[in-house]
C-alpha cells in the first residue's frame, strides 16, 4: 500500500481526530470550524473539494416531528409592514459533536438592519444537525414576515453545497432536515445561497451558543 499523501492525512485528522487541545488553545474555535479549516487546507494542496460529509457519529433521528419554532426571539419592527427580501444568517453549534447543541439565526433587511434574532436549544445533537436547524428556524421566520425573496448566508460549506446540489446528503439524520429546507426554499420567488467566512456570521454564531448556554 502506498504511503498516504498529506491531503489524505489532513482529511483524516479533520474527520476523525477530536483535536480537543487545539480547540481549547484557540478561544472561540469549535471542532467543526477546525475541521473546515483542515479540509480547506487539503483543497489548497490539490485535494479538491470533498464530496461527502465527514463520518461523524450522529444520534438517531428524532422520532417526533421536527420542531422549527425558536424558543426565544427578539424582533425589531420592520418599517412598512412585510419585507419583500430578507437576509438569513444561520448557524449551529454542538459542544462535543455530538453534544449539547443550539441553532441560531439572525434576519436582516437589505440595508443590513436586524429584524429578528432567533435561538433554539436542541439537546444532544451534532454540528451538522444544528446548522440545518439554524437555517430552518431562519427560513420559517422569513416566511412569517411575508418575505418573497430570501438570501441565505452560512459558514457551513457542507450545508450550502448540499442545498446547492454539489454534495449528496447520505446521513439519515440530516435527510429530513435537508428535505424540509428544500420545501421552504421552494416557497420563495427568489433564493440566493452563499457560504461566508465565520467572521461574517458572528451574530448567528452568538445566538446558537446562547441557545446552549441559556437553554432557549
């Protein structure tokens, strides 16, 4: 068997190693984001994008219907009633992956003014599950505001590429969330999906972590 390449080693570390000491050494860094950084490094070394999600051991799918109602929200009134276009910044966090998890979303108008901050505690789940739930609570609230167009911004490359059809969804836990997201997105007249750096998604990240800390 030929020796593994550096790309193979980086991808193995990204998907299999706990990296606890590294996460602890850099304040604010999560295991999921560290894995994304390692996968991005592998791509830059010539490995190309990975075509499937990392093999994370996930809890069994919930036996009850998916609840997308956030437990807490802070809404600023929108001038002029219903918004035509809403920007949804979504995120999720799981401490331990899987572990205590929270979903977060921040909605703004096209000028960048915040119209809603949403958070929901999810119990014991994975990062990927939490990322999808953050998107779902954001899309549900966008519909409740009467939005006809939606722009989605997330720092999960996996989520954005799955929704865009570049990655397949093989996880039985994520499939129902993916299908629900597809149904919601189809109800908008125009949809934009964008992967953004974590720094540009800080408010949604804050809401997902607040959901864990405060058991929203």
